[in-house]
């Protein structure tokens, strides 16, 4: 588990009651650049700005809570992946955050889109994304979802079970058509991440196991099918990963399997996908690699393994999601109450309650994920105080930022901004306690544009049949 604080100074003194890594900031108003989108800054008047607009002015127009998305930043990150992985196919992992505008933007920057449900597929198609560069994931795709994918003519379906292969063969035969497929395999790699977002170890729901022989059997079955066109192997080892060691081990195993299929069938599969999961900076302890660094490492890994096995380098693809959407967006809340609480041996913590919480960001409760925060509507001359940003929900675990230094004069009415909120916050949002979900509003050149409107109580009640 890692944490962060707004100033990120590693030279200041630790505070009583704070985690050992958390230091008292030398400047409570300072921003750590790697935590924020590239147009975020603190203006001369002390107010936080993004996209050329003061956060407080944006809030005056659209209210709180709100996800403020930096369009310039998101587009630039998509473009950087496309350029760094030139010659590869880069699919944006829509599960991190997907709406019509974002799907359109990443396509305009040269990316395909990876979807994992019929709903995500519908959004990508609505955005006008070329079906040829859409891939469909999912460990339990329904017949209706497979039918929608076939009807749209998407570029690839990543099959995940024997029953799904049965289903897909039946549908393609009924239609007199074929489907382009990849086989998702389980490499047995233990990614250094939270157990819920590690996806390549044996004891979990995704993929066909290499070690048990299931993967080889599935690949041979798809190769021999008269209605399935086998493209290659797909692997995904997890999420929020910072080094390429896991990718190196996974590449070695899947390329070995790739060679085994060639030796058995006499044909080399044309493609291979290494998945995504590239980490971002939520904290000052996080050290993500740039797309160029990732591309260089992954190219060397694949080329080395292909030489060792005597196989042709296949057409390669990756699926970044969080690395594009995550840093582009901040969540902004209004403070409702501030409560000093004595936590241990006279140590006091400020509990800062805001008008959102676990319904708009479940990750801290689900994964013990850590975030940073800063006061957005002003600068402060007050001393830093150890604080905890909590939500309004009826749960003790409703925590947004577990440990953070905030100005001692933080008060009701202040705005709190939480960076790196673009991935999995809105995507995993709920209506817990019948709280409407916040809007997603993009900012560019000082202008706001609503991408996903704010839910209302009428929206929620409309689903209640009475």
C-alpha cells in the first residue's frame, strides 16, 4: 500500500500520527506535477486552474461533486502511446473510463478501443470508432453481446472459455460468417499489485491456463475451426504495474506457447497482445514509466524472446487505459464539515467531510487505494495539519484520501481537489444511499463541456417501479 501528500517533500520531518512515509510539507499549497494533468497549475491568486479555467469558476457553473477532465492532457497521453508504440496496435481500455466523446478522441489520436461488455461496445460504435479497431473482452460474454459484435464486424473477439468458443462457433455457423479471435491465456505470473487487480495467476477467473494445457487445447481448437480465424494469444497480468519484469516473464511464456502452436500446426499465428495495466502516480511513491520507456522495454523483451525461439515477431498490441484516462481528471468536492478527532495519545486528525464519497470513488474502500488532495479555491497561510478526506455515506470505510496534510484553516465551503481520478472512479460509481452520480465535464482553453451529465433524483426514481 502506498500513500502520498500534496507537497511530496521527502526532506521534511514526519508528523505524529502520520504514516512513516508521510512528511510535513514545506509548502502546503504546492503541487506535485506528476500527480496532476499537464494543464493544472496554481494561479497567482492561489486558486487551482485546469485547462485555463479556475476550478472554483468551473464549480460555480456545474456544481460539486464533479469530475473535471483535461481534454488536452487525455489527448496527449493517447497520442504519446500511439507514437511510442508505432508499428503496434494500441487499444484504449474503455473500462477505465468510457463515454462517446472520449472514445472519439482516442480514435482521433490513432488508438483502437477495447471494450468488455455490450454497453461499452455500444458507446464505441456510437462514437463512430471503426469496428475494425474494436476488440471485445469479457469472461462471460452473453449470446446477445457476441451477436452485437458479429453484427458490427469488430476486429477481434478475445475468447475466454470453452463454452464461449461453443457459443461463438454456433453463432458464426448460423450466420454463415467468420469471427476473428484471440485466446486469452493465464501465464501464472504474480503481478506486484492488489490481488483483485492481478489477473495472470492461476487461481482466478480469466483466461486459459498455460500450465494445465488448457491454453494449448483452446488455441488448437480455434485453429481447426471452420468459422473462427485465430489471430493469436492475448495476455494480461494485472493493473497498476510499474516495472516490466512481469511482462518479460509473461512474454517468455506466451511466446513459448506461440512456438508450440507453430510446431504443432505448421502455421505461425500473426498477432500477440501483451495487455495493459501500466501504472500511474497516485502518490509521491509511485514512479510510472513514460510510454517511450515502456515501448523500448517491451520491444527489447519481445525481440529477444523471438530470437531465442526462432519465431517471427508477430504483430503486437497493448491496451493502456488508466495510463491515459487516470491523470487527465481531478475530482472536486465541497467541504461540508471539519471535525478534529483525537486518534491516539493526544494526536489529532482533521476529518474533512465532503459532498461525495465511496459512491463516486470506490477504489479506496475496495483496494485500499491511496490518493492525494489539495484545497482548490484558495491558497492558505495556515500550518499543515494531518487530515483525512471522508465522504457522506453511512459507512466507516467511506474514505477518499486516508492520510494527507491539509491547511489547518480548511473550512466548510472550501473546495477539495483529488488528482488522478479519471480511471475507474466514474466507471465504478454507484447510487449507494440513493446519491446521484457526478457529471464528467471537460475543460479546454477556458471552456467547459459536459461529457456525461449529472444524475438527478428524478433519474434514480424513474427506475423505481413503485
